[in-house]
């Protein structure tokens, strides 16, 4: 009987201790989730601009995180540098880097390609891609390809008197600058691309970027 009583004395404190640990952990988890939710609710929803001539808001880290959530096979450091090219080249010409990056994601399938344009073309916006005989423009490296993309957007979004700040690398720039003029991503439908849903597809990507980065 004494042995049984001794076992009871040991057993009950251990049970109480285990229950206390579980309770503390549950309270900590609940408070952490509640705090995170409260902070997120207090923060204003992220709203990225849909205008071509605007300043992008997302950092290279944010663009990279979003991109990798859609294509995790790419190397993080590579995409980080790639995203920085978009930010730097867009800033030089007054172009919205968020919209340009979203367009790259749409045009290349998050760098999976698979159409006329091949990865080694360094062509991230379908420049000159029409058919098997005209698969698209080819650029020597990633930064030049990004610059050509940004310059092509600048050609669409400005009047002819607006000059580039960097050396011209877009071979189709002058033709577009004389014939097209748009202000938002929605007007790229029927101008940049014949797909009537092109603007809405870009909108969907930007919404995903907003939600992911919020």
C-alpha cells in the first residue's frame, strides 16, 4: 500500500506538469497567431499601381519571394539579381517595375518559356515573336534583355519627344514610339498583345503579388 501511495504522489505532479506545459504552449501559439493577425489587419492593404509610368513598390526580395512561390525550381540568388535588374532599369526610365516584372512573369510563364522565345534569347517580353520564322529578338545577356523590355514599355507609355536615359537596345523602339501611346496595363491588350484578356491577366498577377507581399 505504501508503494502504491508513493507512485500516486509521483504520478499526479508529473501529469499536472505536463498539462501546464501543454496549456502554456497553447496560449503562446494563440497569442502569436492573434498578434500576427492583428498586425496584418492594422496594416493598410498593399495597392500596386497599374500605370506604366509609375514607381514600383516591391523590393527585389519581395519580387523574388513571389516569383519562387510560382516557380520554385529557379535559383534564389539568380532571381534576386534578375529582379534587381528590373528595379534598376525601370527606375532609370521612370517605368513601373512591379508591372514590368508581372509582365515578364506572364510572357515567360515565370521563366519556363515553352513557346517561340527560348531562354537563351534573354527576351522577357516576347519582343518580335511572331512565328517560326520570327521567333523573337535575341539579346546578349539578362540585363540587356530586361533593359529592352523596359525601353519597349517606355516607348508605349510616352510621346515621341521623351528621350531614353540609357543607351537604346530595343530594336523595335522607334516604330512603337511613333505609333502607340498607352497609360495603364489594361491598354496593353490590343496593342502589345492581341489577346483581349491580356490586361486582365496582368491584373491577376499584380493582385497575387499584392496578396503575397501583404
